[in-house]
C-alpha cells in the first residue's frame, strides 16, 4: 500500500550515503531535498522540514543558487500545509527572487504557482488567478508538463471557488489528461478528487463517488496520507448529502484519527467546517 514512496526512500537513502562517501556536496544537497519531498508527500512534515533545512544549509554553503531556490520553495509548502501563510509567503518570495536572478524558469513557475495558493487561501481569487496564468505561460513556453498539469489543476480550483463549475471542470480535465500522460500518480489522485468535488457541488453524486473512489485507490496505492484523508472526508460529505449519516460519521472518525498524526491545517479546517472538534 505504501509502495512507491517506500521504494523511492530506500533508493534515495542509498544515494545519500554514496554522495557523502565521495564528498559530492551538491549531490548530497539535492538528495536531502528529494528525501524531504518524500516525507512531505507522506504527510510527515517535521521530518520533511529537517531534511529541507539540511539541504538548504548545503546549498548556501556551496553557492548552489538553483538548489537554494528549489528548497526554499519546498519549505514554503510545509508552512502552507500548516496554515502559516505569512511564513510560507516569506520563503516563496525569497525563492522567486533567486529563480528570477538565475533565470531558472521551471522553479520560477513553481514559485508563482505556490504564491497563488496563498492568495486563494486568503480568498483573493483574482490575485491567485493572475499568478497562475503567469505560471501557465512559463510552463508552456518551456514545455514543463508536470508544472503545467499542477497549474491547470489549481486554475480549476479557483473557478470552483468562484462557483464557475463548467470552467473548473474544463481546466481539471485538461490537468488530468497531462498527469496521466506523464505518470504523475500523486497529481492524478489530487485532480480526481477535485473533479469529484465539482460533480458533488453540481448534485451528480454517482459521478462524484466514482471520482472519489478512483482518487482513494491511488492515494492508498502510493502512500499519500493527505490525499487519502481528503478522499475519506469527501466520501463523508457525500454520504451526509445523500442521507446516510452513520456512514458519514464513520468516515469522519477515520479522518480525525489520521489527522492526529498528519496534523494538516487543511484537514483540520475541513473537519471544523463539518462540526468536528479534534
């Protein structure tokens, strides 16, 4: 069930030992950053942050500006997940400056994308959209399919928040197509979940259920704890909407249990909205 992440972690820890044995500081910094990303994806934010901090220290020591920009961006996402938007924005603006200084277009588009999510979380959808469209243009100019898929997903979520479900669906389906083409399983799970939410909002519960189910299976398969919790929560809301309160409560109890370890601000807020105090 934890599959992909555990295999990647085993490989990366072997790689870390080799980079240290041969004194390859840049390789060590990159590997530490990638190990941090695995823990981040698994929802273990404290461990992720520890690896990111080690990576950042090395990047600064050896003057690896590209590595520094990437790691600052990743650190920002830990603060974002915890709901500390001010700290997240501080790291993102640092990252954005570096990526622009060195002309790293891939990282620049990622930072713009992540800045947009802070504006979205604050309810400023127009500013969020401005940053996303800037990011989308860059991803298409440099043919960065992975970031393009993420950006299209995030644009879809903005339209969802604005209540424009047709536009939301258009962008989300474009995103899904790209994520499947490039084999981005984590991204596919996220987008399937988001498409499910659109059908849920439109009152098409059967279609919503099908998308949630696909998303849940992927999260379980790759060990994506946050994605798994999101899908379970959406199942709970769906059962509540279709007059099945017992099933809904079972799912909410499971989400509450998961979040005791995960400590996701997003999940906490969702539970609070459903009347569950952790």
